[in-house]
């Protein structure tokens, strides 16, 4: 089975102290292994990532730049949703 890594872009919840996702999503991206997302828009403040395989996500450190192996990395488990606060222009890569 091929890996499918989904990235859901959201605004911050109306009450930032409540751990909920906002809907509708601003955008949804699907990445393959080593795939790089499009840059997040100025409206995107929160993303949720869920992958069918365990792996690592890497975030770009410069707005608009592709992650190049020097960015911030975070391990993710298979089939578990992970939420991240992001800045506009950030991109993410699944490795």
C-alpha cells in the first residue's frame, strides 16, 4: 500500500483554549513520501497531519522555501492525527 499523508489547513479555533479543529478546512493537501506541500496561506494558522505510515514531517525554516533537510522535524505515528501551529508561507515535507 502506498503511503498517503494528508495535510488539513485551518484557522485557530474561536476559543484557542479548546482543542478542536475548525471546519470547513481552508484547504486539504495529499502528499506522497518525500512530497512537499504548497505554501500555507496567510489564513492558515493550524494544520492537522495524518499519515497512513509512520514517518517524519519536516517544516521549512524560510517562508516559501521547500524543506531541504535543515528544517524542523517531527516524528509522526501511523494513523494518528498531529496538530501544528504554522506561519504563512511555511511548507511541510513527509519523509
